[in-house]
C-alpha cells in the first residue's frame, strides 16, 4: 500500500495491478467532512512484472532482486490458494481481494487517506 501513495499503478506480477485515483474531499448532507483520499481499483489484466514492487522490496528489505521475486511469487501463490478455497484476502488500507461468483478476481472497496 505504501507504493500507492507515490505511484498511480502498482503491479503484483501474476496477480494484477492496483490503480490509484485521487478523490476530492467532500461534505455530506449531515455536515460530515471527509478528507481527500485515493480510491483504489484492481485490474486483473495487469500481470507483467514492471519491476516496481520487486525493486521496492530490494531497497526496503535489503534483499536481492531474485529474492524479491521469490517473495512476490510466494505471496501470489498464497493469495490464489486462499481465494481458490473461497476465502478473502484482506490487504491493509487497500481493500479485500476475492473471487466473484464467476471466478474472477475482485477487490472490495477501500481507499488510502492522503
């Protein structure tokens, strides 16, 4: 989720891409103020590794690029296994990944506060 504060698209290779769009602050009819935030969407077709996530892991976890790719592969395999068994994957501050009724990956609503 940290990368989505700085980039509009973060691809998790073999899983999909998370797309961020800025949303303005708003006031409800009850005069409740909501601060600006980034709305997060998920695109199942963005699966090719662009290196952004792996390089982030290299820099912040002090591991090799190959080790980062292995970590990502393990994460994706775990997510797919969980979703294949009907479970949902909670991604802190991003939302929830799950398979819809047709077996497609979906993301539940949630956004990042700016």
